[in-house]
């Protein structure tokens, strides 16, 4: 399934947050969206997933989701959004229960996604017993359980420390290689963007506009930390973003 | 001149209550011992305070004669029925206020108007509406526990983490599933701590209602003792009420521990 954003514009009250956004997200590709803080990246993502309604413009989906897909547009949140009163397994079964998947069928799916995210031994643990990285892996497992057509990741690694971030990035790449998925990955971290994005969309400061969309034609598996091409690309992105970020930093929030 | 090295003074600590077992009991025992000593030595006159050992003897008599149960049974029934009605309705209305904007706009002013009314002032009215016997007492306790439960419940629903609700929506969960599996468990800690306040108010109203018109009940027993200036019996009644408070608070604590196992 692929998504197209057409002339999307949005304001919060008097403040314009997104202006005339046009984007195309082809199937099987990861699109990274970067931009200075407050540029409306997360708002854009919520609109892609139908959690928020734009003032003007629209988000179109083309093609049908796979037959066993329970929730075509599936989010992974920055703060994990796990129910603290449910175990790891319970958090995953939460999203299956409403589709009438219980008992044996649910069990098979839960075991499968936990194995894919290397959480097989923690099925009965409560979220408070897990580290940040494991919590996010649970959230990713939960997203995989509904077999999404498009994954919408809202700064999924931003709440984690650098080492955990690196490990999870490798996990995400491995997951994608096993079964390429379509994803929109919002981040303010340029290193994540160059590692995970097939294409990188740079947004300007508020009101967010697409400054540039950059193709990265190195296969995901060949991208290692410290790769000179990626470093080049990262500094190029930083050049584009620097002025925007500095200007955004100087703005009053409610001026 | 070389400075002498000295340890950095410790400035942390405190502000973190830890459970100290038995401290409460020690305070109780000490206080009772002082009163017992004072009444025996004579520097507390028997008109000011009864001797704790006499109060204990009165309690034992009360239990032996079976009168304790005669008074306690109706009181417990009233408290149980009244607060069950009030708390159930309160949680229901509180959740509706938390979920629906129109209910919120319509009912919050009403609840705010009801809350500060001393419910005991309405007892004559309740006697007309619900009858002179148990009905009016149930209604009084129900109304008294209802308002604090409503306020605690809608506050708790408001405080449920919105990212969890948004997560539920993003996975396409049905509205009812979101309420049942996300909003209700998320509001439970707030509802339970509101329950403590509600039950305490329920006990106060129970006694007040029994003082105004009941043959049996702890309130009636205390009123009787008070009008005869029988301090031993009066304090025996007070001890029973305090124990009732301690027991209900303990029971809610156990309920919290069990229902909120998932908290650290």
C-alpha cells in the first residue's frame, strides 16, 4: 500500500503548522521526515495515520492492504504507550482482541512477534520491569502483530540512550530486510535518518514546508555507523537544517 | 597553605516516607498508658476522661451481653448498603462526566452545588421521601458518599494518559474497548483513593443519622451514653467507630494492593 499527501495545510488556532505539504510514500520504502523541533513533523504523522484532521488537503491511500492485515496504518510512539497494567503478552493481545483473535490464534501471533523482536522470554513481564529499549521492542512487536501495511514511527528511539538506539536501529533494519515494510519515520536525529531512510524529507521550521527530499541509494544493509558517504550526507542535511533550526530556536512559542 | 580535606556534608535524605512497622501501635499504647496513669494518679479527673481500663471493661461487657452485635449489625448494614449505592452511582456518573462533554457541562455545577451541603441537614427531607426507618439513612449515606466519589472519579478519568487513549485509537480499538481496557484501569488508582475519603464521610453520616433517630446502632448508643454522661460507654462507642475507620481503611489498602499489583 502506498500513501500520497496532497497539498496538506494545517493551523492550530492562528498558528500555521504545516503548509502545502506534498509527499509520496511508495510501498516497501522507509521515508524519514526530519526538521527542527516544532515544525509539525508529529502532526503530519498523526494526519497520515488518521488521528488528526488537516484543515486543507488530504492524505490518500492507494492499493489494498495484505489480506491478513488487521490495522493498515499502525503507529509506534516515542513514549512506547504500553498499558502498565498488562503484561508484555497482554499488551500485544490488546490489539488482537478487538479483531476476535483469542486463544490459540492469538497465542501463535504473540509468540511469533515476540520471537522476531527477541522478547520470547519476557511474555509475562510487566512494563515497569523492562528497560526503555525493551519497552520499545514490545511496542514494535505490538505493531508487527497487526501486520501493518504502513508503519508510522514517531521518534521511536528518542527516549532511549545512544547504545540502545544503535541496537534498535539494527533490529529495525533486520526486520525490514526480513520482510520489507512501508514506513514513515519521524525523527530529529540526522544519524537515524541516514541509516534508516530510503528517502529523507527535510521540513522547514514552522510553518512546516518540504524543503527537500533526498534519495539515499545505499542499501540499508550496507549502511554502517561511520560510513563516509553517510557522514557526508548527514553534514549536507545539517547544512540545510542548521539555519532553520537556529531560527526555530529563537522563536517564541506563542508569539 | 594546604587546605585540609573534609568530607562533603550530606544534605539529601528525608521527604521519603518509609513504612515503619509498629510505630502507630507504640503511639497508641503510650497515649493510653499516660491517660491510665493520669486517671489513676488523680491529675486527670474522672469527669474529664474515663479510665482506659474501664472503657475496655465496658467493651468486654458489651460484647458478652450480645448488645455489641445488636448495635453493630444495623450500623454495618446501613454503611454497607448506603455507601454501596452512593459509590456505585458516583463511579458511574464520574465516568460519564469524564467521557462526555455535555454530561460534564451539565453535571459538574450540580455536583459542586451538592458537595458543600451538610447532608445531615437534609435528613428531615429524606425522612419524608424515603420513610422514617432504614430508607432515609441509606439515602443520606448514599448521597454523602456519592459527591466525593464523583469528583474523585472524573478527576481520575481526566488524568488517564492521553497517549494511551490515542494508542488505542491508532490500533482501531472500539470505543467501548478503549473505555473498558484503557480508561477504566487507568482511572482506578484515583477512584480507589477517592474511596477512602468517601467511606470516611459515610461513617460520619452514619453516626449522625443514627443520632437523629434510631433505636439501635453505634450512633444511638453513643447518644444514649452522652445524655446520661456515661463517659465509659461513650468512649466505648467512639472506640468502635475508630476501629471501623481503621478496618475499612485497611480493607481499601488491601484492595489497592490487589487491584494495582502492576504499580511498582
